[in-house]
C-alpha cells in the first residue's frame, strides 16, 4: 500500500482550550445550585458555595474566570460580595460577574457593578450566553 500524504491542517481552527473556564457559583438555593452544577459541569470547571463567606473562601484559594452571583445571599448583599471579592487579591478587581437574580431591577444592579445580568429563573441557553458574554469581556489567552 503506498504511503498516504499527511492530511492538510484545517485552517482557521482554534486550538482546543487546555483547561475549562472556571466558574464560581454563589447561590443559596440548594436545588438551583445543583442544577447549575449539573448543566454547566460538562463545559466548565465548577465550584459552588451557598453563602457569601463560603464563596469568598473558595475564591481565596481557587481563581475563577467568572462568578455566578445570586444577589440575595443569606449572609451578605450582592454588592458587598462583589466589593470584597474584587478587593481580595491582585487580578480580582476585574473578575467577570454574572448576577443571577429575580429582582425586578436586575439590569440596574448588574450595570452598577459592571456585571452581566441573567434573570432568574433562567434556562440553560440564557445562563451559558451570560457566562460566555462575561468570559468574552476578559478572555484569557
């Protein structure tokens, strides 16, 4: 059998990402947190927290690419979590945040902190679109 030439490389194809983007989910509702983890786990590396204190503790040792933040956590306001998170360490001042909330003022809340809004309840497409929008604003090489 004659030698076959090597196939031509496919042009304009991005190399596969070495690692999955990291998502920190700060959500106090156990069911919503479990659904987020289940639907996002195939495409993202997920860490979940049910309180602001736990979310901040996770972020102290694990650097997320995006934070999914429920605006009404039991131990802190969303605004407080964002302020503490962004002051936590170098590089966190611009960490992308997706505010997931059922608040009627969601767009204004998100705009105030420079975040991407995602209404709750949301479907998988809305959630992944919001995450990708946040990632696109600060894509790592």
